[in-house]
C-alpha cells in the first residue's frame, strides 16, 4: 500500500515514523518548507508543493493529512476524488460543514476516511475502556476531564480562522472524543467560555445518552510549563483516575504511574504504561492496517464528525446561553 504524507511539522514527523514502521510504503510528501523536507526524507521520496501534482505523479493509495485544520477539507476532497483513502489528523475538519462535505464525497466515491484520535490508542485509556466493558467499575455516573495549560501554542495554532476556534477546537478536541470514547454518545451540551470560537478558557457540561454527566474544563491560564490532561471517572462500583497523557510527554509529570482505580473498596495502582507519541503512531498504524484490510477504521467518519459536532454545540451554547441538544446538529447523520 502506497502512502503520501502531507505536512512534516511536529505531528507529521510522528506520522512519518509510523508509516516507515508499518507495512505501507511512503511514496511522496507534500511540504512547502524545502529545508524541512530535505532534513526529513532527503532523497527517499519526491517532495511536492502541490497536492494534485503529488497525487497525479505518485499515485498513492492513501493520503495522510497533517496540515492546519482549515486545509483538511480541500485536501481530503481532492484525495478522495482521485481514488485515494484519507487519514486525517484531528479534528476531522475545522467545522461541521467541512465534516459533512468530506462525508458526502466519501459516500460519492466509496473511499474510506480515518481520523487520528490518537488518545483512543493510549494504553491507559484502552485499559480504562476495558474496565468499563468488563463491568468491574459498574455504571458510569460522572466523567471529569481537564486540560490546564501554561502558555499558548504558537504559529498557525494562534489563528482561530485556521484552527476553527480556540483552545477547545485545538487541543481540547482530544477531551471531546475521549468523553464519547469512555461515556458513549452525548445528548446535550451546556458551555461557558471567555470568547467563543477564539476561546482561551472553557467549561462544558455534557449530558450523555446513558444518563451519565460529564464536565470538561480547559484553559491556557496556568503558570508556565503546566500541562494537566487527567481524566477521572466515578461509577457505581468503582472510581478510576488517569493522571495524564500529554502531561508526561510535555514534562509536567514524571514517573511511570498512569492509572489507578478503586475497586471493591481498595485503591490500587495499575501497571499499565504508555506514551503520547506511541499513541499517535499506534493510531496511524491502526488506520493503515484497516485500509489495507478493506475495513472501515475504528475511528472514522462517524467518530470524527461526532467530536466536531460536540464542539459546535459548545460554541452555540456559549454564544446563546442555551443548552444545545445534539439532535439540533443532526449529530447522528454520519
């Protein structure tokens, strides 16, 4: 299976490593920074600055998109209409209309789309999902997630027009898809934030279809160096805490402890370990494996759209002061 990679920034470098370690073959990259491209792939594959030219000349089976959010739709549509499957970095698109455009073209062409919701492949999160599925912690009653950061990301990620919003649509989308991965579909969203669609801080309350409640808090207002992305679950038979994913990668937490659980009245540390960059690589490899096998990816069109729909519901709630039912966004359309 031949793969062409678009974008060689930080996340693109990890996708590049994952492609090389997978059973796929890298056949081209698209990158405007020629020095970066030379340092990354040398003479290994041709380097292009135009997506259509890259696809026409290299004829990939898959186009892997690691570009700013606002470029996901045009690149994905071009690739799909050229007969390629598509792997998109999170989020699927910068807005719900973009997700629906990708959905329509994928349906029209019959091509597959995967979305890299990498934290689904973080081993402690997989372990937590196992605890839920096994019934060991009973029924989930509450989910609490946070994203407390010190200092903003730079570059294009400071531009709301390219991101599709502020912190919530950027790093915060990890919290959204993890909430649904653990708690199931969201029924309604209530949100407050400092400046919707260019927010530096937000609080979301989620009403899950299961009857559970969720709270997601995020903000850039911590002291320099802070990165806290823990998850806590309260259930009928137990409680679980995942101390972080990117927090360890960013250096705010050290040591091996990732997950602890209270089951049968006893708190215990779980031996599971994992790393953020490994979760990204696992996500990429999983999608490529599914494409190779002709399967729909575990995280595909429906899951990608659902995350963006919850973000859009949060923006509408913060803008209007209303609780927004997901049915208002036709969230199950995918």
